[in-house]
């Protein structure tokens, strides 16, 4: 760096007070300052040269001897510096001071920069900012006034600032996501769980365990939203809830009936079990709380946590929604599509997806009787459906041994893979890993949505067939329920490393859990706000607004006639003054309303009649006839 | 092979002792926060509903007057002192904290038409239908000296009185607008424009030499104390009952009109109002601004008080009680927390300016 030394500012002396002039009036100012002043002063048009303008009157005569020795006289003048001149001088002084200040600042900045090699704000990579941007950029089209466009520009600035600030908070995150890199020439596919367990630290190695429960049939598994508690339900009636990290048992009960599905409700305090005939709700101590006879022969259940809705699909093709917080059935539809045993929810917009034996996948919301979306995905039956966390990709697998990845924004197929046998179960992890259970084998694919995948990321062989799969939230763990029990597998890079404690906290205390429950209930979204686009509430209801404006315009031009109405006075104080007036008002309003309705109807029919008449009469050549007013 | 499996140390996420606060790690990634828009909508809805649940604006009433309350004056330095004048000529000083009357005097023979405080807080001025202006001294506790300091006699009935904040002079209005100085027995200056009575007069709190008044010929007049003639006049469709200057914007004032509306004008351009505030269902009788200049309160013949934002056309709040009759005078307290309304049934009521605010009362 070259030394850019700035000289300190030195004030120039100003001592010009007198001009020395020769007898003939020719200017002879020798003073340096005056010369500078001449340089800086702006030349006005038609202004006299400085010297002439200056002097007023000679004060005295001074004689001096020249170098030749001649005697010369000199007139000494007192300069009357006029007001404008004084002002100009002041201005220049200010200018010089400002320049001095600037130089000082520059010097300071230079000194600072010498110590700080990266001045200014830290740069943020664009992808990170894009992650935190929501929605499209505000486009300034259609504003007619400058004020309007300025407002929009300000709003856009605020949104960008918010996105940047959110991107900066990433520096505060504690944990980093897991990963697995194979050696050169090796593939991650060949790495077994035992290898992994041997290499990682003790706490992580403990996450790979197996529970041998051969007696009570294939197990369905479910983790709570914060990934702390695990619920297992064996088909032969064994239901158990454990804290899988500490291996502490919450409850264990045998319900003495076939158990089709088990699901945690909003917290680890309650869970629902779909039994042979009806659905039951149990406490975390195994105490039966409710028996829901409305939900009969349920095969699959899904809990929508932000709406407190339990969606259940039964063997007779009936889909029903129950509001768990108030215990009411919100909606129930007979889908007419046969036995429903493939079900999945879209975590980003709470739409329930069902897969059918004809190869179609339908999407439902509690408001509508018909499915919102109906897609033909496979040529034969759909075996399982899974939807990614952000709600962008859907994976379906069919009996025809294909696995297809669909884009849920455009409903187009992205990839299609051929697999050795139909994947009976599928699950997406928080980081986008896809786990498939095909018979005895569990395969995990990495990045299957955005690009074509050649080989699985990890694979594991079990001793019995897989019944259900779920990734544990916020952990690098995959829980597999199979015919002889439960296995927990380590999948590096599956879980979200940094949880948000205000959303779901795996380390929450009892007090925090209680508060969280209250907050969740206060924020419960009503079921009629479930749409394909979850942010529809924020958008302008253009259609509704248009309709109201049109209605207003229709009514404006109707003048109701004056109403005459005399109420009948009842005897003996029954008709009090106030009541009489109210009655009169009410009757007049009613009559007005009737008249307005009739007038509107008349107007509409009148218009139509006019139009019809217009078309009937008249020749093609009528337009050339002279109009007679 | 390189492996890293996510393993959290519980010590980083659990608090050490019971006296610590809980650790709350945050992650602002949008994928971890689904349903942002509906949840925010529900939260906003709940907050509004709760605000209405906790809206209990009425604090208390000051009763003691034997006739309807005609005017109120705020003490310039003491928040808990209030002076009120009624239709029987009585002037009372109230202590708002205990809601009691400190002292009362029979100030005038007829109505107490106008009441204002002298800015240094040592005295206040009253004017009445008995054509007098009297200055009363008030001590720190709020006791009025029963003998007026100064009595000024006029030729005609005075309708209202107001004191300038920057000059040692006050103005009265009636048949004409007079500017007085305290030590002079005759008005220093008189303004007339036409033959109609001016029934409201207010000094601008910022440009302290400017006055505005409302006259019976449906007009609003602007005067400059230093000039010899009135400045401007604008005529509306119906008569204006009261006027209030915005304490934060030097040139904005609001008038309360008979046609159920309030009009906000810019003094520099009287041809069009800046805003029309519509919500009352009967004539608006009085208006007063909040000390922040962002809102004002209006009292009307329809027994209600309404609070309007300064730039909106409709009110944000309405206060009414079965027992409160025509609201003749309203005031907004100088700490921006309370409203005072004087009404025809001889009561002065104290309200909260923001109905769901927790004030510890």
C-alpha cells in the first residue's frame, strides 16, 4: 500500500489591508494574499478590476527611493472593504475550513483502513439471502403517482433488509449438519450401520439400536414433533411409548385388539390408536381417555399439528377430520375410491394425500367434498406416498415397481426410477433424504428430487419385512418398525441441525411444554383456512372486492319512494312512544327493501328486454338512416 | 471414510440452575416455520379480541356541580388539577387523583362562559354573561382566593376567553374579538369583521400571536394579534361550535361543526379542509387535541365522545354511558393518558385515552 500521507492543514495568514499604488493609479499590489484572492475570486461579468474598485481616498503620501535612487511618491490608500466583499471573504474562509475538515476525515479514514482490511458490512452469499426471502419482489407497475411508486420502493427496501438480517443470524447457529463421505474408490452404499456405529462417538453410536419384539406383530412407529418420544404399535395389540434417547418407558399397554395405526397428538401427553373397530385416545400413562366411535375401521391416521385436526382414512373409503382440541368432527367425506390405506400429509399446507389402487393420488382439504387435486401417477396401484418438508416434491411408488418424483407446484413428473420391488413405505427427512422400505431392505437416497440419483446413499438389511418408516426430527436417525420389532438406524445428514426452540424443543422442560401447549392452542388455525397455497389469507380477495363494488353500483341509482305508515295504537300503555317509533321505522324499512328488490329485478329484465328489442328491430342498413330525435 | 453424526450436548440446551433463564436457541429458516401467514392472522385476530375484552375506559366521575358544566381548563403544570365552570356561575377546582373538589367559588352572576389558565400556573381567567372578566389566583394546593385579583368590565357579553402562550396577553370574544393585557383596563386591540358574534376563540400554541375564532355566520376567522385587522375568513355550510389547534403542527387546526362532522384545516390554505372526520350522529360541540398531536377527542350533542386519529376520516373509539347526557366540553390531559368530559347532567367524567391500557387504577 503506497503511503498516502496527507499534509496537516495550515491556516494561511491574511494580512491584506492596503494596496500600494503608484501615482498614475496603476495597480502595484505586491502582497501574496491579494494575488491569491484574485485567483479565487469569481469573475463577475462587467466588473471593474479589483484595484480601481477598491480605493476610496488617499490617506497620505509616502516618498521612497527607487533602486535607481530616484525619489518617488506613493499614495497610501485605506481600503474600504464593502459588505459584499466581506461576505465573499467569509464564504471563502468557510470553504477553506470545509476543505480542512474533509482532509481531516480522509486522514482518519485512511488510518482506520490501515487497521481494518475489510471495511464495511460483511458480504452475504446470495443463496443464503434467497432462502430467507418470501414471495416475489415488489414490481412497480401500474402506479400512477410518484408517491405510490416511492411507497412501493420503500416497502421493497424493508423486505430486503429483513431478508438480509435473517440471513446474518445464521452466524449464531450452534450445530452443523451431519455428513458421510466415503473414501476414494468406495461408495457410501457399501457402508453398514455397524461400521458407522463403530466409527462415531458413543452418544451417536447409542442411537443405533434394535428392540426385539417378535410376539406382537409388525410395528407402526411415530415420533413426536420434537423428535424426543417414540410411539410403537404392534398389530397384535402391543402399544408402547418411550423416550428413545434415554430409553425411558412412558407407558406400555396391550389393547387386546388389532392395532392398525398409532399417532401422537400435539404433544407427548396424548396419542391416538386406530384399533380394529374404533379409534381410541390414550394418555401418556396408557390410560384410555376417549373412544371415538365416529372413526370406525380406520386404517391410517395423520395429525395436522397447526390445525389440531386428526385425519383418518378407513377401510370403507371414508375420510374424516376430527378437531382434537374441541372434540368435534369437522368434516367427513365418502371418497368413493375403495379401501384407503395409503395416506400422507403435506407439511407445508396441511393437505392430506391419499393413494388408491387405480394408480391415482388425490389431495383433500376439509372444506371441499371433492378432492382438490387428482393425479394419475401409476399404471397400477399406488403403494406409498411421501411429501417433502417444504411441500415442493412428492415421491410415489407403485406395484409396477416404479418410484416417481413429482413437482407439486406444476404437478409434473420429474424423475422415474425402476426399483426391484414396489416400495411399501417411504419417508422424507428434514434435509430431503428419501427412505424407502422394500421388503426386508431399507434404502436411503440423497438428493433424489433435484437430480437423478444413481445409487442409494445408505442401505440396511433387516431380518423381517418393513412395516413403517419415519425419520426422527432434528436427529440423524431413521426409525423402522418391522415384523419382529423396531430398529433405529444412523443416517448422517438426515436431520435439521439447529432447531428453533419456540417451534419445537427436544429439550423442553415440563413448564415449557405446558406453555407451548397453551400457545399452540391460541394459534390454532381454523380448518377452513386450509388451501393449496397456505399464504392465501395474505392476498387481496380481488374477486370478492369486484363483486361488492358491482353490487354497490347497482344500488346507487335507485330512489325509494316515501313511505306512509301509521301504526295502530294499542290500548292501555302497551304502545309506548319509543316502541311505536321503532315499529314504524321497522315497517318502513321492510317496505323500502321490497321496493328496491322489485326495482332491481325490473331494471335487469328491462335491460334484457331492451337488448332483445334492439336486435329484433332494425335493418342492417338502418345505420345509414338519419336519426330523428 | 469421514463421518459426522448430529449429536447435541444437553448441557448446551438446558439451564444450569433453577434461577437461570431457559435457553432458547433460534433458527429463522422459513422451512421450520410453516403456516406463517395464517398463524400471524390468528394471532392478530386474538390480540384485537383481547383488546376489546380489556377495554374498560371509564375511570370515575367528579360530581358536585349544581348545574351543567360549561367549560373546563387544564392546569399548565399540575396534571392532577382541573378547573371547571358551570351554568350557575360556579367555578370549582378538582383534584383528579382523589376525584374531589378542592375549592369552589361563585365566580359570576350568570353563566361562566369561558375559562382559561394563565401559562405560569399562578392564576386563571374567567369570563361570564355578566360582561366581566375576572382573574383568580390559585395556590399550589389548588385553593382559589375568593377575591379576584383583577376584574375587567366590558360593554358586551363575553363568549370565550383564551390566553396566549408566548405573550402576556389574552383574548376574549363576543360581539368583537378583544386582545387584553393583564394590567390594562381596556382592550389593547379589537377586531371586527361583520356584525356577527364570535363565540369561540383559541390562540395557536406554537405561533403564539395567531388566533382563530368561530363566528355565528358559519365562518372561521383568523387573526394576528399584532395586526390591526383580521387575516382571513372561510365560510362553511353550518356553524362551527368549537376549535382546537394541533399542538405539534403549527398551522393545523380542527373545528367541530354543526353538520355532525369535524374539519381539519391548514391555516395557510383555507379553501379546502385537509380532512373531514365523520362519525357523529349529532352536532359536535367541542374538540381537543392530544398533546402528541396525533389524535383528538370530540364531544357531541349525541351523548358520546369520539377519538379520531388526526389523518383519518373515521373515529377509532367511541365512549358513551347511559348516564352521560349532552357532552358540552372535552379535554385531553397533558400526560396523554386521560380524557375529561363535562356534560349537561352536572358531571365531569374521567376516561382512559386508550381503553385497554393498564394504568394501575
